[in-house]
């Protein structure tokens, strides 16, 4: 029986004998996939062209191949067929835009494709409009984290906002629902436990506290990987739905962590900006006992 969800990793060297053949035909011949499946995989970012020291995604089967090139296919049928949750545009400021990222949407692609990333999704949407623009990531949210993300649309904006995030000039506020009653913790609880040997600082405040769960305000002073999740788990308040640092497999829900506010002095025009997550998408604490 044929595998309905094949996983294929292929590296194919191009020489004078096959350089004149379309890339979709070559890959189809070596994998047993149809050219239609190959072209779909190309569009979704699963095919790469290596030329000299440069490696980039190949999206057009009509692109001329040269002897010495290398085609790489990373094909995972299940991943390529996944439904992509759509982000919501909060503000389009021309040189940058702010979006609400839903659960399950990555920030950037992997070798298996980039169609399920907000970076590629926004790029495609802009290309459909009368004002196509490049899309640059200047900060990231975990795939499981919802909320506000800022994308840059010029190299200048990308450089300036990257510096803002790196230097801590961006006021980033989050909310999280955690296990446990946070009401006995002091106001502005500051945690400075290092993350991977680097300085990290998070500030937590209880907003609504119940015996089993609490809703917290979170201010990030640094931006280490999984910083909020690791700091909260480290003090005994793991985030509900956290499968890495908590007991998420028992919660039967998505990670309850959200980026709710981005505030900054715009480096492009020196205007004070503040963006907030729409109220209808905010985390809600409901009375519920842990299983």
C-alpha cells in the first residue's frame, strides 16, 4: 500500500546532462511524486536551490538550472497539508506593521517549508495588493504563543527595530494564566534567574487570582528564549498548557501566554506608539479546578 503521507529528503546534483530539465520534472522522476505535488511543495517553501555558497528557496519550476547546482527537497505531506491559521492586521504603518498572531502560526519557516509562518503569510498577502513589500522579522513569538508581533518592511526599519528589541527599548507586555494562587506574591515580583547563562529579567503582577489558577501581567526586560515560561515554572507557577516546562499534556488546552502590548518611540518618525491586543482575543480566567 502506498504511503499516503510520505516524508522525503532528497539532494540532487545538477550536471550538464540534466540542467536543461525543469526542476519539477527532475524531482518528480526521483521521488515518484507528481509534478503538481512538487510545484505545490515549491510554492510552500519545501524546495531549495544551492548555487555556490548561496542557498535559497526555489519557488518556480521554470527557473534555469546550471551545472553545479544542487536541488534539495524536504517533503512532509502531513506538514504541507496543514491548515494555516490567519493572523489579524492591527496596524499598517507602511515601513512596518503590527499583527495579532494566533496559536499554531510560526514566525518563520523551516527547511520543510515556510507557508505556515507569519513572515511568508504576510508577504503573500502584500503581494496580492497594490503595495507589495518585503517582510523582515525583528523579534519572535513561540509558535504556541499568541499576540502582537511587529514586522518590518524595509531594511532600514528592520535594522532600527531589531536594535530596539535587542537593547530593550521596546516596552513588551504579556499576560499569562498560571497554575496556582499568585495573590501571596509581592507586587512587581522581579525574577532575574539567568537563561542559558545569560542575564534575564521578568516582572510579574497578579491581575486576577483564584485558588487553582491566576491571570498575570508580565513585563519583559530582556528577551531570552522561553524566558517567561522558564521563569514562571522556576518559581512554581507554570503556565497552563505549557508542554515544555509545565504539565500541559494534562491541561487539554493551548499555551495560555499572550503578547498584549507593544509600546515604543518610533525610530522612524519619533512618534510615541502603543498597540494592544483586541479585547475579544485576550486571555480569560474562568473558575476551574485542576484535574
